[in-house]
C-alpha cells in the first residue's frame, strides 16, 4: 500500500513565461532516483497524498503544479496554456534540477501528458507508471461529457446538465465553454462547480462524499473546470489518436511501462488502456476488477506503489 505521509524538503517556483509561474516541490531522498509526478485534470493540481506512491528512501519525489493549477499562478489562466507548453515546462524543470533522466508517473490527464512528454523526449525517461489511460480522442470525450457515463450515473448527470439550456445540450463541452468563460463571475462559478462535481461524483466505484465536496471549493473548481474545458475544446492541441499512432509508440517502446486501470472507470474507460496495450504490447497492463478511476482506490493505489517499487532501482 502507499507509503506514510511525508513533507517536502524543498519547495520552489519556476518562471516559465511572462504569464506563468509554477510551483514545484521535492520530497524523499535527495540522492534518490528522480521521479516526476504529473497530475490530472488538466487543472487538478497536486496533493500532499501524491508523494505516498513512492518509497521515500529510494526516490527523489518531484511534484509539479501545471500552468494555472494548484499553487501555480495565475490560477485558472488559459493564456499560453497548451499541451506543448506543459511539455516544455517539464523539460525546463528537469534542466533546472540538473536531472539527466527521470521516472515519469501520471494518471488520467497525467497519463496523457506522461505519454506525450515521453514521445517528445524519450531519452529523458527511465520508466512510465500510468493509471486511468486517457488519450483525448473525441470518442473518449463524448463518452464522459456527452453520452455514455450519463447512462451509469443518471442522477449526477442531471446536475451536470442543469446549468445548460436545453437547446445547447447537444454539445455539452461547447456549451460549458461559453459559461466557463462568461464575463459574469457567478455564471462562471456555477458552471465550474457543476462541471467539477460531475467528475468528482463519478471517479470512484463507491461515490465518496468527501471527493464530491471538493467541487464546492471555488478556487479548485474554477481552475479544474476552466482548464479541462479549454484543453478538451481544443482536442488537447493534438490530432485525434495521435498518441496511439505507430510512429509515436515506436519512440517509447524501449521504456519500461506499467499501466494500472480500473475495470469500472467511467471517466477514462478501460477501452483506451486496451487500445494502448494493442498499440504498445510491451507494456504491463493491470486491470483492477473492483475499482473506478481514482488513484486513491485501494486496488489501484496498491498496484501503483508496487509498480514504483519495481522500478526504483532502474
């Protein structure tokens, strides 16, 4: 199971553009094997519990809040905020910390960013540990935000529909885009809370009231909803299916990779992890029979920790 909570021994800021200033922290062993933790969303930010997937005696654990997320500033900012900006930021942090190669760990959107980063800089990646695979194809977005997960969580779906006028519901991502970028703050925040609550209500096999309550935190909801929606309306700034293309996978085939996927994940359903396995058969894929999407579900957390233990001495 995950390791006990620890505190960072260093926290820093990384100025990555005229607009964005990123928060990062380092915990664990100063001389350990470096690992970068890439959070989900996009817009989710890191949490202190994210340090616990790594043996603190073996790993130098680096957590980074991506542009507009967590403690990075300005919060919820969409300017100069694309997948490719984030890839550059990860490289800038690696150079700042004078790291030659590091392990890369990410779930959900963090798995997207981990794969894109590895495909862009394969020579910098020692291993990949991924969870809840998301490749941002239109089929994946449609399932969660338009029709699919709605059939499994109809009561939560009703609340997600509520802020959107009936005539706009044929394209929920687009309809939310208008409200999340409204000049009226109350419109923006109402939409942000509803968008965030939909994901918080569906991300575990057993709905967790504490997780759902996070959507009521305006700072979290505003960054999470605005940044997610901005990336999704722009298809992740990639062409559909780009991550799974043979030429992209060929660049990373040599990287030891473990994938942990919840069988009942409705946010990032198992079909995408399976598509990755078919394109990239070298990966070790674990499907957890009694889990949804969240990395904090017991079966998922256990396998993620076992994966990082396995790679600790690479």
